[in-house]
C-alpha cells in the first residue's frame, strides 16, 4: 500500500514539475500568430511560419528585412537582394510560376503579390489549404506595415519592429530635409523597350516627392 502511494505521489510530482516547466517564460512556445493582409483578411497560423514562399522580389527583400530570410524555401526570378536570396530555389517568375513546384516545397505560408501575381490565385491556395498573406504596398507607409506583418507571421517581431521603425525614421528625416526646397522635375524610367514609367499614384512617385522631386508623368491615366 505504501509503495503504491509513493508511486502515485511521485507521478503527481512529475506532472506538476512538467506543468511548471511548460509555463516558465523563455521556453519556446508554439502559439498562434496572425496579421491582417492588404486584402483585409486576417491571416492566422497555428504557429510561426517555418517554410515561406515569396512570389515577388520586393516581398523577398521585405522577408529578409523582417528577420525571416532564413525561413524562405522558395522565391521567384530576379530575387537577388540581399545576396543570400540568390541561393533560394526558384518556382518561376512573378507572372508565371509552377504550382507543382511550389506545393512540393510544403510551405506553411505563401506571400502573394496581389496585382502582380493575380489576386485570383488566392482561391487556388485556399482550396489547397495553404495560408496566404496578400501584399499590395501602394503607400510608403505600407513598407513598414508589410515588414511588421511578416514578422508577426514568422515569429520575428523583435527584428521586424526594429527595422520598420528605422525605415519610418529615415522617411521622416528625408521629408524634413527636402520639404522646403524647390521641387525638381523628374522622369523615372523603369523599362526601355517599350519605354515605361509610372504615374503619380505609384509608390515610386511618392518617393520622388519625398526627396524633393515631382514626377513629370504624374497625370498619366495608368499606374505604369
């Protein structure tokens, strides 16, 4: 009887110790994470993403800025910054990529460029049960917003918050530096054949304005 009581008490003690260890701060936890994307969707993951596929070069840069570059398992062509991005497997380009190659990478998060990849692609991923964050930065403030959101979903909020704040402070410093100077007329060429530029609604045009310039094609009817 005594031996049985001792065994029971020892089992209870062990369970108590394990429970206390699990509750201690500083130990890794697999808590749910979430972030609102640019389509107004609340993207929820049961735990921080460990296998991320980014379907646009600018998104790849944002992932590295958020401190989550080591979690990228797939990207698209022209993802060449930072240097580490060059060695990540390609699934195609931002306009034409292989769904089979992407699925084979077993991502737990896909970062989709809404207007570039095509927002209709979202339903395909939803049918496959692959979580998707839609990125569609249109304002300078959207850059830091994107970085913070990626950090939330990847569990790298310390790095992402610091980088987002640094960018916001840099933009504020530029505005302070150039806001009282006479603006300079600028033509911004983004491609040569055919010759291509952007209008005033584009993020590039906003950056020109921030730095003391104005886009001579600001009144163009289309974004690019």
